[in-house]
């Protein structure tokens, strides 16, 4: 396939708007509040929802295993506040084991349809069991049973075996239409990524994209514009 020919243009001409419809260039002055990344991230996320981007809360997360080998996959961000980003997964999954060995990660929200990206990097910690249980209670019953019936990242012989295993575990709680509460598996829970570096990216013509990065240190958040 002619991959090099798949180049995408990001508008043309001075002052032209990108796919997000915004002609103004991303500027450091857009980053205000405490922390300064939260307001703009929330606005861009809401605009992604309004634009009907599929799963706008999907983020690509990179972790590193005990041997120093990185791995990426897509997960759903379930909450965002001044503390950071929360997602849920199996503690014994590949990412769960990676985070036990190296409790840090980076994530990217790839809002390609709007020619925007936001990148976060920071330390990761488990959320409290109370937070996990609160989120678990909000999930559809089918999702609860699916998580209870899957040992994430562990090998299994076939799709039929997976479905049989899920049915057996679901039957323990009365099935999909049952009323018995499905408890949170001990092997499953939430993680909080506390950002120490956040970068906003906005596509522009001729590859002169806008990049603004915030970095946290003992003196607080510092902002710098980066060359594309």
C-alpha cells in the first residue's frame, strides 16, 4: 500500500481553520486554572463529544515491563479531575503487571478527526477499593459479568472455552438477567495517573503544528511552546 501517499493536509492559507473549525493557533494563554491543563482538556473533550468522535474518552496507554520493554494498548478514561486520569483494568493483566514493576505511564488522546491530540505522562497508583466499588456499581450487569468471567491477559485455548468459562461464572450470580449482586473481583480495580507532563497538539498547515507542553516540578507548572 502507498503509505507515504496517505498524507493528510491540515488546512491551507494563513488563518485557515483546521478540522476543529478553530482558526486561532493554540496559545499558552489558553492554559489557566489549577492545574492549568484541566480546563482546556475538559473543553477539548466536550468538543470531541459534540463532534461525535467514536469513544472520545479512549486513550492509548504505554507502560513498561520489568525488563524495560514498552507496550501500548487502548483503554477508556473513566474520570478526570485535578488529581489526574482514572482508568480500570485487571491487576494481573499485562498493564497491571507492568504498573506493579514500573508505576508510571504515558497516555495519548488521539482526536485525529479534530486534528488534536493531548498527551499525559506521570506516576500511576491504585485508587481506593471504595472508588473501584463505586465505579463497578455503575457498570451494566453484562460488563460486570464479563470482567468477572475473564482472567485478563491470561492464555485460553479457544473462543468457545472463553464463552463457556464466562457462562459458568455468570451462572454463579444468576446470569445476565439475575438479581444477585456481582462482587468486584479482587484481581480488578482502578488506577490514577497523576500527570507531571501534559502536551497539547493542534494540527496546522505545512506541518507547522502547534505544540504546548506543561511540566510540573517543585515550583509548580511551567509552560513552553515546542517546535513541531
